[in-house]
C-alpha cells in the first residue's frame, strides 16, 4: 500500500466512551515515526474541538487541534457560504456553539433546521417543531447520517434514524456536511495535502467511513471494533479494501 496520509475516525476506532482502545495511542505514534500525516476525521458533535483534544489527551492519545476535522466545523463553513445571515434552529444539546460562531441560532421561525448528534434534545416536541419549520420552507442540514453509535451503555440511536423521518414527513432532502458527504473527504484531503489514491480512511462504520471514502477515491480500512457488526459486512454488496481487527494492526497493514 503506497499510503502517504491517513484519516482516522474517532469513536469506535481510537476510543469508546472516551476510553482508549488497545493500541490507539501507539498506532498514532507509529504513524508519526513513519512521517505519515494524520487527520482525525470525525462526525463527533458532543464537544468542541478543544474539548475533544483534551479528552483524547486524558485517554493517552496525543492529537493537536489542527489535526482534527469535525462535522460541526464544516457545518459552520457550509452555513456561512450557502445560507449567510440565515436564522438557524439547532437540534442537540452538545457543547458546539463555539464551533458555530457567527451563525444566528434561534428557537423559532428558522430559515434552516440544523441537526447535530442525537441526544436528549431529540424529543417528540423538538422534532415536531423542526417538522413544522420544514413545512414552512426551512432548509434541512444534518451534520451526519449515522444511524447508531457505540456508548458505554451499548448501541444508541443517532441522528440518521431521526433524519430519515423528518425527510420523509416533510418531503425534503437534507444536505449532509459530515461523513459520508464527498465534500467532507475533499476538505480533509485539502488539509492533509495528500492525493486520495495515497490516503487511507480508517473507520468502524462500513457505510459512512469506509465505503464513502472509497467512493471518493481513498483506500478504505474497516476495523472490527466500535459499532462494527459482522452481519453488516456480510450483507453488503460493496466490500472494504481492507479489514483489520483493530487500530493496533494498522502499522502492520501499512508496512
């Protein structure tokens, strides 16, 4: 594999519930020794980039803020470019408002409904309010389409499960700013400074991480950790370029 740059998912690849998975820190250190640039490419919406970097540091994983690309950051960029000055209704109680600096966040009469990661804010009342705004002509933007994710309590529903209902009920289609959006991978490649055919994407989500990256011209590496499910891989008509047991095997694969 002539790989000169690596994109890494976070949840399920490096950590689960902010606890480092075996070999995660060592894998990043090995990439540094090889002189391979690394970007953390994540749909995480629960914390700001600075908080994310600190949580990883506490877990024993050293990553700089300039090595992190998140869905909220790209969402802010998209909103400023495509909906300048728009009134935006943000669904989600996560601590990412600093990442949306300059975006006008409102509770009613929004021009754009923005879905972050699913959490306790995704109630029947808030979803119904978003539905009414969409019916009144608001655009729909989602930070990702992940259907579920792994927590210390087990698998939990994520934004994609609710997004599908809103799209169908309101008869609209969301713009997705995070993975699996091709634009997400293009932005990451620009920051990495490496051509897609020389870049690997390592993730635990077959569709959003691996196959989406392959569609963008990258090499896809699926790990059997996090939310990986054998039946998902077995039932897929498209195959990942590589499957490894965990991030601990990445150095061996690249060698």
